């Protein structure tokens, strides 16, 4: 755990008296409300602009949000959310949103609507002089202010993205502000490109994607963005020892293993359940190259790329390097030729994986057939705990679901979970999401004892992460109890 990003300085984390020095797995390390946050533009019609809850659908399948009378754009779940938002921030941004909606600017990609909504909220905070967290916003409190956040402006200044921002996006924003706020009372019209790029850099490097609530049997998606001053101090490692979790808009960071000091806490800015190339590509946006063991340690990478022993029924996982040539510990076979084949298969599969992630083909039976062909071939040579093989199952499962092949998806996720269990920490959000899906689906597709097994496996993890009283824990407990009753009934017949 030696990875450091340039994103923060540990001097910002002054020892806080009530802050414990040691954390056990499951302990809350920090709980923070966002300094600013915003809903993603694409969710504005379906989610509350304040609390980001999804609106329920009415009988006709329409959503039931309360529309803001000013911009007719922001929608709220309740009067309470609407009033709070108006007072706090929306009053000032409403005219901008009104004009942008009228001129259909949010539809244009070069307009960067999500960035604009965050920018406006940051401006409002700066205007009010609120540079730091309010009392109780972050527990334990830190002395971080918005000014502490790094932007890496010099590094990003010459990127294609920055050039596009300067030539297209910022001029569009300025003319919009000019129209809605000619006196420049809210928006500092004279802010130059450098200032806007500085804000953009801070947003890019420090913002967290706020995820939809974690619910048993549902997939999570990003609902918005938030800047959290306290948590922004934690550096990245793909092999993180702490897991971030959202409780509505609040960010909760918990230890996923024992940690000796606050300074050793690492969170992952990327999903650990992806290839090294994909993870590095995302981290590049943070101007950061990861040197964690999962990215750099060749022995670990060889173990993650395990191949099968050539003896029928031998379950040995052999590392994909010279150690794989040693006599199999289980059966004594020397797997020279198997290693050669596994190296070739891995290379071909990896290239295909990267291509598919880049191109993101649309869901179709043809695409499904192709994915199944690839994983079918790989299954012959690679071990069931192979990371790359697992990533292929992860690509396949959502395609099966979209094509309404739920039972096949269940089997596919069962296979994906094996490598996830082997290589991810047990609180990994991707693993947890899959486990809760399995717990629910296994009711339909698996023997009862398997349901019980999945339900209990994720129950212990969810209880640690969300607490015993959380609806997810209650739901999983109920599921496990139902299975128990059903199993008892079967046995008593
Ligand atoms: Zn609300
Ligand atoms: Zn409005
Ligand atoms: Zn890494
Ligand atoms: Zn063997």
C-alpha cells in the first residue's frame, strides 16, 4: 500500500483529537456531506434535483416530480426538497437553467451541461465565501478548503479536451451568463479561461461520482457528482484498504481490512473489477499513474491470470509465468505446452477485451454469441478463477439480461463471482452487487441451500457496510429466513 497520488498532501490531515488511530474492517473512517453536488443532466426528468431519489412512476408510466416554476427543468420529490434547494442554491442557478433549457443547450455535447451545473454551484459557494465544510459536515472534521484541492491545470492545459473547452464550451457559457445576468452579480463574467480551467481541473480530479442507492437485486448507476473536501485527502490504490459507499448524497468511507493510521488509508478512484489498461486509462484523467501491487507486481498478475492443469479433474490454478512450469502440486504433471497455449489465449483474449471496452458494441444476439464463443474457448485453458475470464462473464451477463435470458445471466454471474471472490476484497461494490443479484435470482433458479448460501454471504458483508438496521440488511435477513423455513418444510416431508 505505497501508492500515493499527487492529489493531496498528508499535512492537510492534521491529527484530529477524536479520530481513532486504528481501524478494524467495517469501521467507519470518515462520513462527509458534499461541499457541492449536482444531479447529472440525463437524470433531471426522473430524479429529485435535491435528494437525488428516483421518482416513482404513476399509472401511466410518467414520473411524478414537482417541476420548478422558474426553469421548468429541475424537479423535486417534495415541497421540502424544493424549498431547501431554492434557498440554498437553486434561486441563483434557476435563470441559467431556464435559458439553457429554452435554447436546448443541454442537448449539445460541447456545452458540458454536467460540468456547468457543478460550476454554478461552486461559484455560488465561492460567492458566499463558504470555502470549507460547515459544522458536522465531515466527521472527523479536516481543515481542507476548496482552495487546497489540486487542479493540475498546467498538465491538462494543452490536452485536446482543454482546447475544446476554451474554444467552444467556455464562450458558450459566457454568452449564456451575459444574457441571464448582465450585471454580473452572480457570475463573474470576466473570469478568464485559466480560472475556468482551474475549476474544471479541481472538479475532474476531486469529484466523486455519486451512485444510486445500493439496493438488493438492483444494479447501481451514477446519479450525480459531488466534491467532498475531507475525503479528497485520501490517495488512490486499486488495492484499496477502504471502501467508499454512498448514503444518499453523504459519502461514507469504511475500512475493508485493518488499518493502522489515518495516513495509510487508500480508496480506489476506479473499479478494481476491470483490466489494468482500463483502470490506468481512467486514472490518467486524474493525472496519475498507479503503482499498486495489482498494477505492477508481476507475480500477483501471473496468479490472477491462472491457467488449468492439463490433468482431467485436477483443480490446480497455475500462475501464468515460469512458476507455472513447475510440477503441479496436486498431480505432479509438468504443464509446459498448456502454459504456451494459455499465454497465447490470454494475449488474444486481452486484446479482444480492450477492443470491446473501447467500442462498446450494442446489445444483440450476434454480440452475445461472440462473447460466449470467446469465453467458451477460454474456459478450456484458463482456470475458473482467472481474472480476465471473469471480466468476460461480466461483459456477458448484462447482455443476457437485456435479451431477457435471466437464467443464463444467473449462471454467468455465478461464474463471474469465482474470480471476483479470489481477487477482490469482500466489500468490493461490484462483488456485493453481484452477490445480491445471485441471492435474489437463486430463489428462481437454484436449489434452496444455494439461496441460503448467497443470502448469508452477502448479508454479513452488507451488515458491515450498511449497518444491521439498513433496509438491505433487513431484506437479506428476510430472504435467508424464508429459505430456512422452506428448507425445513422440505426436510419434514
Ligand atoms: Zn427530494
Ligand atoms: Zn428552477
Ligand atoms: Zn493500481
Ligand atoms: Zn494438476
